[in-house]
């Protein structure tokens, strides 16, 4: 339900690398979207992907996430997932009102950490996005899995420079 519109609007690159050896947490991983911590679990885990969370591009006046998404919060919280990964476009614009409404109406209500592969709408004001959430490309570890989230909006959607160096080093 949440993924169906994401592919239509832009391609987001998320690389998942399953590592064969155990990884120890070098630091505690806390979601910048809702402050929830990654809690290592069993070797088998599941996560939910969602994209274009602000909803219809034709509803230009809303400052809230999609009504269908907000109506699914209890369902998401009742799933046995370890974390939620957004494929971007969480809010129509990166402004205080859009970001605060997204956090209060959705991400703060999730029981699990939420991570984001920022989309063009999220980065409509890159400085504002970074002010709220920090880096636009990053990685995190869950048990023996390394998740690398890249910023497809940098450098005209070309993986190069600092981000390419980061990917190679990570």
C-alpha cells in the first residue's frame, strides 16, 4: 500500500548488505525522526518500507501526511517489525509546519524507529531538512546487517565525490 506510488515519482537507492560475520554496535543507533532506538533482536527480522508519505501530489494545500497513512498507524504498530524505512517524500515541502506535522501526526506515533532515504520534496530546503534530521546519507547496523542509505538528490542524481567515497569506505 505505501510503496505503490514511490517508484512512480523517483528512484531511491537503498543498499542492504548482509554481512557474514557478527557486527558489534559501535554506537547506539537512534532514529532522528522519532528518537526510537534500534533494539537488536533475533537474527530474523522484518522492516516495512513506505514512500511518498505526504500523499497525492494533487492535494497541494495539505500540510499533513496522507490520510490513508495516518489511518494505518495502529496497523503498522501491531506488525512485528523492527523498524520502518521511508523511501522519501514524507512531506510536501521541507518547512517547519510540514516537518512538525509529519513528526507529530506520524513518526512520533510509531512504536519503532523510522529512517528515511530523503526524496526531492524532503530536500526542497536541504538546510531545513538537515537542521531537523541530520545527514542525508548514512548507514546503520541491525544485528549482522548493514543498511546504507544514499542521497539520490545530490549531484544531479549521480553517485560521486564525498558520497561515493563514503559508500566505498563503508
